């Protein structure tokens, strides 16, 4: 055997390339017999491609999670943060991977495991930055500045040390070591976790942040964390792992798909019928005279008011998420004077992890696993019925539609078919974008006016990311030296993008609206947001 040729170390599933050689969909490869460098790779699935391809130009959908917290200065020193960041990049290899695109049908994650502790720290350090910026500066820079991420940098960690000592009581270290029996002053810090959306979703992002703070604020010393990094690197990506090392599955590979042609045909018919029921005739007036500029106005409700909101929701048999759907609906209906005969449609994401039927070979939770569902509500407000009654009725309807979507026996097939369609459209649009860039684009023939007139309107007014009770994810008690107090999340948007967030965190309810301030009629969006907050005050707090 020629020692200069690549050596395939793992044979799990194979396909044959055009030249007759075997190409593995996911596997481990060693660069040569004389080199210990090896890599693991797999192709992106349809869902991942639908997020990757639009992100290439300016980072559309690149996610961020900002967390503000109070902690002693030594907890966030670079040496400690670096080791924690390196440990988690070893556990979750997509964070440390690169993307290689050959063509629209061949896009792959490629992960090269670090060869040593030093290598792991260098790789992590290249994707870690310390700044002296405020929360708003961090978010604005990420959303509106030059793109932070790239095909070679799929994740990034930013730490900002405010340097302001807080007047709150100091934390006493739990260690019984005499040298540590002293009180440390507390300082405010900001951290921002950045990751491409095709790597994962909100569930992965928040679970990761909890694990990050668990290590950062845990009992282990820097030396002990280094030992943990060495052990995990060896057990997960050492020489003995080359035969079975894999990356986390693409969404589509987490389900057992029936080979039955009859079942496949029935699923496609069901999907087409479900899509025809999506009727929405309302949208914000858009404008695109200026470059995209995203802002994120955010409102939080103190713990007492949050308890009152939760109590009222429980009394009416709905969740806060259902109430936020209803609040958006009433906020729009109050300002809508046109097309009141058409419904208002909103969309949201659905976590698909509970539906998996394939046990993953990699234990990382960093992968994309979301589907989508819609909530459709009337646009008019009956004058003969008290507004509060209308609001709570529509909240119950939103709850019912959300529950039906989650419990529908066709949820998996619908999600897979939707992912397939999104992937196909993403490839088509990416090809068009590239042709426009090269000046070779030839527009398709226009759709006949008669055909366009027959289509049922299916516009969504707004997307909602309703994350629920994040205090169920963040185990605050496992990092007692750190007190989290602020959380803001979102993503870089396309021009004319808009997404509303709702969640509870640190005992507070948070509602934020991330949107392109230059992409919409300013007065219309500001009126909607004002109505939204007024409804929250009038119907959820009183």
C-alpha cells in the first residue's frame, strides 16, 4: 500500500462515487500512515442546508446568546474560561468543525480532533475573545457589524468584564483551604455565545450555557479542569476512538423511515393537505431603502408581576406561550383596518428531539432538531364581547393548535417533508444568488396572472420563539458563585427580518422583539409593539 494515500479507518455505510471509489457518508479518515492527524466528516442534511446556504453571504441566522452575571473576578479569568471552552468543544465537535462546500449537493462538516491538550487550548483560544463592552454594544456589534462567524469558525465565545465592583454581599468560597478563606468582591460580567444556526437550535444553546457555567462556577481548580480536558480528549478522540468516532446525526438521520411506497405517498398527500390549510393574509408593510439594522427592544417583568401573569394564565387554562400568541393577535387586530376577513398567521418552532427513533452514536446535544408549526387566529375583534374574554378565548385556541401540532401522528413525516422542501428551495436560491453575483442569472418565466390569483394567501405576520421556562434548564444551584441575572437571545437577520421572543429566566418573564428597523414601516411596527405591551399590562396583569 502506498503510505501517501489516505487511509479509511472506519467503514459503516458506503456509497460509490462517479469514479467507482467508495465514499462514506460519515466516517473517520487518517491523512496518512506517517501522520497521526485524522478527521471526521459527514454531509449536511436538508434542515442544516436550509440554514447554511443563506448564511454564506452575511451570516443570516447566526445565533447568539447573551448572559449577564455577577461573579468574583477570578471565576472569569481567561485561563479558566479557556479550559472550560476547550472541554465543551471536545464534547460537542460541531462547534469546532469547519464546513467545506464542493457544490450545492455536497456540503460537509469536517472535524479535526486536537492531537494534544495544547492543541485543544490553542484551537479554543482562537475562538475566544475578551472585550470591554456593554451588553448593548456586544449585541449591536454581532447583529449589525461584520460577520463574526464563517465556514472556518462555526462558534465563538466573547467575554466582557465590566470591572465595576457591586455593593451586594460578597460570596464566601466553599473551599476549606486556609488560603481561600476570604471574601471576594463581586463584579458584573457579560458573556456571549455565538454559533451558526445550522449547528443547532435554542435548546442546544441554552443547555450548553448551563453546562458552561456548571464547569466555570464549579469546585474544580484550573489544574483539575486541565486534567478533565486531557481525559475527555483521550476518551472521545484518542487513538482508540478512530474506528467508531462520528459526528452528531443530521436531523433526518434520527428517524426510522418506512420503505413502504404506499406509506410515502400517503405522507406526501397529508403534507400537501396540511399546507393548504395554512391561510394568512396579513403582513407588516416592508421597505428596503437602507441597509439592514436590527434592534431588539426588550421588556422584563419583575418576579412579583411574573408570578401574577403565570397565575392568571393558569387560572384560564393556558400557558404563557399561548397568551403571547393571543397578545400578538389582539395587538395586530387593534391596528388592522384592512382584510379583516382573512386570518392572521404566526409561526413557531417545535423541538423534534422527543420524536427520535434512532439512538445517536454521539452523545452531543449540539445538532439541529426543529420543525415548524403555525397558529392561525381571526383578525377582527367582536364589539359585542368583552376584550378580555376574546383574548383568553384566543389564547385557548392557540394552545389547542399548538398541542394538535405537537401530538399529530404525522408530525415526523410532515417535518421531514418540510425539511426536504426547505433544502430544495435553499439550493435553488443559493444557485440564483451565485449566478446574480457572477452576472449570469437568467430569471425564470413569470407565473401566469390567473394562476397567481387562484393561490390561497399564506403570509405569516410574525415568527415567535417561545422558549418556555429557562430556569428549568439553568441549574443555578450548581454554580453558586455565579448569579445570572440577564438573558437575551436572537440571530443575525435578513433584510426585513422579524422575530418575537418570550421566556422566563431568573424568575422574570422576558419579551423581546428583534427586527430590522430599516425593513419595515416604522410607525406600524412601533404601534404593534406598543399595543403588545399594553395588552400584557391590561389583560395579563390586571
